[in-house]
C-alpha cells in the first residue's frame, strides 16, 4: 500500500506539473475567445484525468499515516505528505467555482486575463504542494526500505 500511495502521489504531481507547464501557458497566450473554447474541452478532461490520482493519493496517504502512527516509521514524513495532499484537495474550494465560471458560456472574455492570472498562481500552489507531497512520500518509502533489517535467508 505504501508503494501505491507513493505512486499515485507521484502521478498526481506529474499531472499537475504537466498541466501547469504546458497547458496553462498555452491558455494564457491564447486570445480570450480561443481560450474559452479550448478550456471548455481541455479543462474538464484535464480535471477528470488528474482528480482520481489526487483523491487516491489523499486517501492512501491518510491510511498510511494512520498505520504509521501505530506501527511504522517514519510517521512524520507520511503525515507531511498527507498534509500536502490535503492542501491540494482544500484548493478545490477555489478551483470548482473558478472552473465552473470559465466553463459558463456567458463568461466575459474581458475577464479572462485576470481570471487566468489568479488561476495560474493558485495552480502553482497546488503543483508545489503536490510535488512536495510526492518528494515526502518517496522519502518516507525509501526510508522505510533502507531501515529494514537484511533478509535472514
């Protein structure tokens, strides 16, 4: 389960980084009507692709942290990774209404630049938290592997 938690966290971080460094700059460079048309397709597909990894990461890291507190080490690393993913999840309070607004056909093109500027900043925060969570999960996983005694046979 620790390996799966680490893998889903890394997959989410990779997806967040890819969308932040490839999609978002192209959205910001597009004229507002072009962006709105592209976002109507690319936004939901991107969300539906990365959200399951985000949710799985949070759930699995939560389980690992709970178990680590009772039996395993290093609990602080797992707990920190869980907090990072909880932070990305909490940012849905911003992303759900912001994305819904930009998906509304009545969204004013004159507001695209400022909306995307804010979206970009918040998405960098989410991407940073995801990357930090992945690094912490990998470190916790490697720490656990290195700390195991050698196999007697």
